[in-house]
C-alpha cells in the first residue's frame, strides 16, 4: 500500500460573487487584533474597493517581485504585533504569505486576484531566485486558515492569466496519470486525487472557451465561476489528496528548465507548464494525445512550440533539458533519467508542431 499524506483543503473556503463584502463578518468572531496584508500594488488596488474595513487593525506590506527566501526574510522581519496574515494577489504573493505564516507560526487568509493556478488552495510555496529561476518548493504541515474567492472580482482580471491557469491545471491529469498508472491497488486518497485530476481536464476542455469569453467580456457567468473553482479548488485537491503522486512530474520539470532561459521570463507559469505537457507526452510516446491537444491549445492561445516562448535555439534546448533533469527534478519520478531523453522529446515536439 502506498503511503500518502493528505492535506486536502484549507480550514475554511468560500467562493461566491460578492463574498469579499462579507470578509469582516467571516472573521469577526476570531480573536485577531492586528493583521498584516501582503500584496502587490495592482492586486491591493483591485481588492480594496470590494472589502469593507476589517474588524481589527491592519497594516500593508507590498511584495517586491518574486517569491524568494530573501523576500520571506524581509517581510517576516517587518512583522511584529500581527496575529493573522492576509495574502492578496497572484500565486507568488499567496506563496509568500504562506511562507511567512509558516515562518512566524501565524494563521493565513488568502484572497486570490488571478485565476492562474491553485496556489490559494495548496499548503506549499514555490521559491525562485531574484532573476525568476525556479529553486524549489516547500510543503507546510499547516493548511491555510481561510481562502476567499470572489469570481465577481476575478472576472475583471486580465484574461491571459486565466488562459495560463487553464494550461497549468490540465497538467494535473497528465502528471498524475503518469505517476499512478503503475499502481494496481490505489489508496482511497489517491483515487480521490485522480478523480479531481480528471475533473480538471474535463471541465476545462468543456468550459474553458466559455470561461475565457466571459472573462474577456467581464461577465461573471456560471462557466467562469466553474472554471475558476476548477483551477483553484479541484487543481489544489489533486496534490492535497494525492501527495507526491498528484503534484508534479514531467511537465513541471520542463517548466523549471524553461525558467533558466531568460527569454521565457515574460511568459506565465501556466504557459510554460502547458508546453511541458507536450514534452512529457512525447517522453511517454503518446504522440496521439499531443495531436488531440492541438485544437484546444490553439483555442486557448497556449504555446505549441519553443519559438512561441522565445526559447528555440539549440543552446536554449540544451539549457532546458539540462535543468529539467537535475537530480532534484520530478521528471525522474516518471522514469526519465537523462538529458538526452528530454532533448529528443523536445525535438520531437518541435519537429511535429513547427509547421502549425
């Protein structure tokens, strides 16, 4: 029997249009006396009109560009009297808030302002260096205290983040599938993780286009809310219930390799993961599934080639494949051992899709 640590959900979760108006009521019975809001400049400007005053004193600390260990140290040193942290922003800001909460042993409230990943749900932080290169991710024993998702606000965010979130979240199925297909007797938490992963794939294939259209027209439709929850909640449940069998494998290792190419830094996490799915499928010999993804990728404006990520030189491919196969990378969990295997898979994808 496989050993799995389950951290399936935050302590409290709400998702509904207008829920930010109710945040003061949601926390009024707590003993909080002082909160610190960790935010980006755009994200706090976006959220502030939606939230009435908190029933306790708050201070704000803007973050400075990346989720780094140095940034955690900087923010943690500024926090003295706080008894609750509030993260407001995209994935990197939410990861910072979780990291600071773990460092200071404080409860954390997360308010995502983008539908780009499941960072609001997952009890982990992804760390980068100051240049945006991936370093590591750390899983915390304590889950987030509260996650508040307001689709009425989120639908006003830039649509490219939703597209990237869809790319990141369909990877849940492909990465969980390759990690678990060899397990004949699957523990119940793993079965739940796989159901969530399949749900991610199916909902996004069926409703992703309608959700993008709603976002483009700033209309909070059922499809938009359904897709937002799929990315944030169902996406987070895959790793929350599947543990190491539901978090990352080949696609995210390719993403990590891509972060080492400077030209890719302007592209979003989910865009790079989406390309990583194609390379992972090539490594598995599942070229038929690559073909099936092409129309969906085109409709979502997700990258099909390295040229679309400004990373198509032979030197770039060398860099990507080298860093994607470092000893610490999750690609090894799917039985891939060498840089040469990854280079061959990348070239297979490039050769087959370059004419599209």
